[in-house]
C-alpha cells in the first residue's frame, strides 16, 4: 500500500514516517512534500497513492488549496496542530484527523480505520464544495436591540432606512421616520450589514438602498442624495467614494 506525506516541518515529517512504518511495515511512503505547489504538481503527474497524510498549514498555503487544483481520489488522514480545522477536514470525507504531537496508538488506529474502508467509499473532493467550506457565505445582522425608555426593543434591519453619526453617537433612522440611538459605530455597522443593502457614503452616513429617492449630479461628479425619510442637511457622497457608490447602485 502506497502513501504520501505532505508536511512542511521536516522533523515532523520524519517522525510521522517512522511511526507509520512501525504501525504497518507494508506501507510504502512514495514521497514527502512541504508545499501546495509541489504536491499539486506531483499529484497531476503521478498515479495517486491510496492514502495521504496531510498537514493543513503548509509553507505556501493551507493544504485545502490542493483540492482546488487537482481532483484527489486518495483517502486522507489530516495531521495538524490546529483543531479549528477539524470540522472542515471531516467535511472533506477524511479518514481521520490527528492532532500534533501525533500519538502512535492514535496513528495506528487511523491506519486500521483506513484499512476498514471499502474501495467504494473513496472520497472524491469537489472543488466547488471546497470553496464553499473555505469561504462560507457571511451571516449578516438581521435585527438590533435598541433602548426605549427603560425597555429594550428589537428592530429589523429590513425596516431601517439609514444610519448616521453625530457628536460620537450613532443613530438609526427607520422607514417609519422613528429614530433610535445605537451602540455601534458606523465602522462596526459596515462590517455586519449586507453590503448589497447598505453603503457608507461618507464619514457620517451609512445609507440603505431602499431609502434613496433621488441622486442629483453636481459639477465635478459630486453626488447629492435625497433620502426618505429626509435628512436635516444636504447629504453628499464623498468624492473618493462616488465611483464605488455608482457601481453599488448598479448592483455590481
């Protein structure tokens, strides 16, 4: 049975190789690589082994990047010091996930588990699925809690027209024209709201798409916004943000 070790720490790779041979002397380690680039090149040009021992953080990238460049049919045993990747690894149909420093008994059990798997259960890791795991869709805020008197009141983001900041206080203005103070800065809000729905037009305002009634073009590409509910003063898009704002309006 042939195997491949992909590990960027030379000592760890040697130690792992020795333990593999102790667990099963019949296993042939055909090669050892330290990078995604080397691994991809080899896998594209050689018959894939039955099993790969795969570290997650390699010298040039996370090892998950390998599966975006070549279809890997080998079974995988992940070896890493970082357990934060465990769930992601198991979603890739790995045989096992071993935390460093690797324990010989656990390694031997993982190899036994590999032996027990049938040929039909060989994982085929799909790059589209992998991209979804590595770049999950962000979860944006759907509601906030605001203080009204001595009570807390939930408000839905879908009911918000825009946010503005003045004198260090952030306010949220609802489509119903009611406004509340909010314990978030505009910088924070920009990161937790869906960018398709809200845009930071200048230092003071973060506006919702549905609140924009009119965009008036002034000389030198200045853009004035007319919002509903209306703002107390004229609202202009920062000159440096105008090109990006136009793209946002176009849905790009």
